[in-house]
């Protein structure tokens, strides 16, 4: 994977510190958190040691088990404005492909604002979100292919698309130029 090592390292450090801090605050052992989240104890040990690049789906399960939101795990522990996150949470296999969680707001459960960049040929695959969640995407540059179980929707620059997030989906750059889009996840 091509990544900016310093950016990725700081996010891994944030996750490491936050998971450990929140686990202790919940008075859970690593084994108890593993059982509650469905994430292996081995994976939790690696996450808390800052040694493991972890999927967004895994972080979602850990956050739910700790009764916090995803952004609480990746945000700098000493950040003063909890609504502004601005952290790289995913880096793709192609240089320049990344997902940055920009902000969060309170809704029924929460709203996350993401900025994605996908190099030509890059795909970001997502597991289904919990029932009732929705996703909204707005394309800034390029053309986004949103792959859903029953259709693939192409969204060009200046256009948007909304869909129920409680189904497997993927964001693809099938074009030959860089793609930038904004993604809102509403729960």
C-alpha cells in the first residue's frame, strides 16, 4: 500500500490510545471487549499496540461495543473540537486514494462527513451499515461508480446520489482521472 507513513502512524496511534482508554473507562478486559465486539482478542491486542492497520468495519464493531461513535476512535485524543475530525481513516492501494473523516454531527445517532479520493482503478468496498442508516455522495471531480447489489450507479462531477446504507456497497473509480467526492453517513 502506498501511504503517507506519518499520517497513517498518527491515526494508528490515535486508535491505539482511544481504544485502550475507552476500554478501561468501560471497565472491560481485552477478552471481554473481544466477546462483545466480535473482534478477535489478537486483533484488539495489535490495535492497542498500534501495530495493526484495521478495517473501518472492525472499528465500527469496536466503537459499538464501547458505546461510542466511530470518530471517537480515530480522533486525536486531545482534540478540542469534537465535531471536527479531519483524520485519514482509510488509504487505498493506489497513491492518492484515501478517505478522510472530516466532521461529525449529532442526528438520531450521528452524521459523519467524509472526503474520498480514489485514483483510477481504485475501489473502496463497504460492508452493509446497520438498518436505518443512509449514505449520501456528492462528486467534486471525476466520475464515481456506486456498486449496489442490484445496480451500479454512475455519478458525475456536480451530481449527488443517496441510498440506503444497510446493504453491501462499493465506491469505484472506473475512469482514467482522479476522483474526489464527499460522503455523508447518517445514522
